[in-house]
């Protein structure tokens, strides 16, 4: 019996099949290991872990901005607020359409932010705020809104004028076109800077006027800059300021003239030194001149003076009074007098004004009234003493120097 050997080809085929089976088994084991299909939790180091890592990178801080994004007709004061929960604010930027930034302060250990000033009316603002949580992770929020357009407005009419040079007694005075019922908000919007630095405080006369001055007369050469940031200030219910202006003026040389109503003289002091003594006439009995410190507020080469305008009926009407300088709102002037005869230096003959010798028409530059007029400026001080009348009221003209500093700032 002849036995035939198994061919080599058949043996190779069975070997290859065993090798393929082994490889497939290995692949199945690898897939099982990577898939982790045997876990009871249904999660493993795959998708669930990626989600947890993403959540751990997200800040827990929450930033809130009021008013809401896109809001219209927003109030100019009190409506803008930024807050942070589960974190602290690290940055808040509020800008208007011109890119000017609104100052503010982060408060409450980082939980809130409020502006340091009011907002302007009819203006679009953008807000960018950033907060960090306890892990230092940041969250940011952006928003924009537009402030209201007021139906009723006010402005402040001020003196002295921008760019002027004035005497050492000149306060900065503002009279408002509407009565103010929120004086603190209005006063906060008026900022005064001086060079050299000096404390300047405001005092309200009624509800429509505020004057600013230092404790003593200004120093010669002082530069004063006033920022009127009234745009958007609610001065009274429903009435908003519409003025944003910077005013600058300079203090000139010091000139303080002292009138002695009993001696009928005026001593003119320039920078502390007497430069001239002038004979004068002041108010006659019953029409005595005010005592006190008075500031020159207006200069008129020629003016008309009518007794009816100051409550003296038809006692006088002089159409060509020369070299007139106003001292009070009620009508006190220091002016040229061509009709006084021998009164100058001898007796008091006026209706309350201070008269200096002059000529009709005021053409003579050599007379005392012309000299004083040409050597004076708005803001110079005229002090009257020894008159039989009382001290002039602080608000009768720009004469707040007659009020003590303690009362001025109270």
C-alpha cells in the first residue's frame, strides 16, 4: 500500500488560517480594551472626561450690566451699574461715541462699579466689563445704550468771560436760566482748577446763582480754569443741563481802592502800595453809600443814570455820566461827576454813588475820574468805610467778600 504524503501547499494554507485567527483575536482584545465596554458606570476616560475638562476651564464669574444692551432713553444719573457674582470685577470701560472714557470706581470689594459722574444726554455709550472667579478665570460682557433726550433744559450764564484778565476780587459767578432744586448735583458738575493751587469754594445765592471764590483775594498771576460739565445734569425735576464748556481767566495786578466817606478821599493801592489819593464825594445824608467791599463788574465810558431805575423817582436823570464803573446790581457806581462843584474832598452830595471830578463828555484824560477809569479793570476792589449806611449785601453785585469764610462754606 502506497501512502501519499500531504502536499506542502495544504500545510501552508492551514498555517496561514491559524495566523489570521490569532491576529483577529488580538484585534478584538485591543478594541475591547480601548472601548472599555465592560464598565458599569457607562463612562470612562472618553467623552465624559473631555466635557468635565471644558467645564473646569470656564469662569464661574457672572457679569451683569444695567441698563440692558440696546436700551434707549436711559436716565443720565443712577441708571448705569455694573456688577459681578461669583467673582470680582477687574476692568470696566465705559466710552461715549467719541471714545472718551467715563470715570468710575469699582466698589464692594469688586462686586460692583458705578460712574463717578453723570452721563451726557442724547449720547450712545458702550460698556466693556471683565470679572475673575476665585481660580483667576475671566468672564467678559459687552453692552451699549443711549441716554435720553430732554424736553426741558437749562444753561449757566457766567462771568468773567473766557480768556479775560480780571482783578483780584473777581469771583466766578454763574446764574442759571432755571431755578435749581438739585444744587449738590449741579455744583458737583462744576470743577475749578487753579495755578498756583488754592482752595476755591462755591456759595449759593437763592436757587439760581452760585459764586466761587477763595478765602482771600486771588494772588496776582493766578490762572483759573473752570469746567462746566452740565450736559445731562438734572438740575430740577425733568430739567437737564445742556452745557459743556471750559472757561479760563487770569488774575491781573492787585488794585484795592479804599474810600473814606468821612474824609472824602479814595486811596488807590496797587500791589500793596499807595499810587494815588483822589478827592471824592459819596452819598449825602439819607442816601448814604454802602459800606463794605465791592467789586467792579462793568465799565461804561458814558451812560445814563435815572433815579427811577433805583427807586428815587424823578430826582435825577443824567444822560451823559462819564467814566462809570458798576459796584452793585442795585445801581451803585463809582463814576465821573461834572456837576458836583466843590463837593470833591469836602462834603458828600451824591445819591449813593462815589463821585470823582470829571468834565462833561469825559474827553479830558487828566481829570481824576478819567485816570481812575483808565487804570481800573473788572474785578478790582473798592472798599467803602465810615459811611452811615450798613454793609452791602453779599449778593448785591459780586460782593461775596462781605461774608465770612465760615459762613461762605457752611
